[in-house]
C-alpha cells in the first residue's frame, strides 16, 4: 500500500510536470500566433505577444494557408469573427 506521504510526493511532481507542459504549450501557441499577428512580437522574444495583438484578414489567410493549405472560406471567417474580435473588427 502506498503511503500518504509518497502519494503526496508523486501528486506534487505530476502537478509540476503538468504545469511545465502547459507553460511550454502556451509559449508554442504564442509563437505561432505571433508569426501572423499585428503588432508582431519582438524577434528576440517571439513568445511575448502583446495583449492587444490581433489577426488582420491577411494574417488570418496566411495562417489558414500555412496550416490548411488554403485560405478559410468566407463562412468559416464569419464564424471565427463571432468568437472574439477587437473594437476595430480584427480577430484576436
């Protein structure tokens, strides 16, 4: 039978591993978003996307082309823009 102390040790280690993966995953997503957003992040820190960053229609088309091989249909763009847009109508 596993002791409570040993279980606590394993649970804490698993939690720390999970948090580390989540932090790394968030950085990866920020780097991908940063490749297409405006304003772009600084080259020295591609994962530091500003909170006011957004995708222009050109950036969204570039992202779709790079990930899907073609731009999104107008219907897909309209669905995306229903999710989250800024005051200027850009996808965030």
